[in-house]
C-alpha cells in the first residue's frame, strides 16, 4: 500500500499573500520511496527533483576573520555521489560563537554543484553584495 504525502504551496507576486488564485498553486508529493515531485497547476508540469532517496545534512561554514565578498567551500558527506542533485539554504540556527540575531542580518546566495564521490562544492555570497565573515550554518538536501 502506497501512502503519498502531499503539500500545497502558493506563489504570489505582490499584493495580499493570502488571496491566491487556485491556478497559481503547486503541490509537492513525496511517495514511500522518497521520490519528490512538484506539480505546477499553472502549467500542468510535473517536475521530479530528486532520485529515489533524499537526504538532508547541515554544515557549518567559516568565511574567516577578514571580510570577503564570496567564498567557495567543499562540503563532505559520504552519501554524496557524482549524480547527486543538491539544494541548500541558510539555517535559522546560531553557529558556534555567534548569536542568532546576527544570522538574521545576512541574506545569502548559496549555489551548490560539482558533486563528487563524498563531497560537493558550495559557492556563497551575500545577496546585497556586502562582505561576509565568521561562521554560518547551512542546511542542505541531496538525492542519490
């Protein structure tokens, strides 16, 4: 017996975020095998984002003491393969030696790719072009 979990989300372009036409909605389905798909009701397209199993992880990255514009990190995880598809976002969690309110002050652009056996590359910079320093925690998801 297959149990499918469905999550419904909506997109808005300005205006009241609570009044959304049903045509501008999409569903995220996760089946028993961990297969993730997005059904976009606007275009009737089903996008499968991940393979048969989806994993999550967290990494603490460190830009160092001197402020820099951007930096590339290598994130190690033994479950990563060369075919892994990776997404990441800033964790709402204070890294070691930093207060949570400091995390909320920075908006990061995180680009993941170049997956290898046991690791992947992560390029991080500030959305507004400002300089970054110190530590951040990053949540990431990937498929195998």
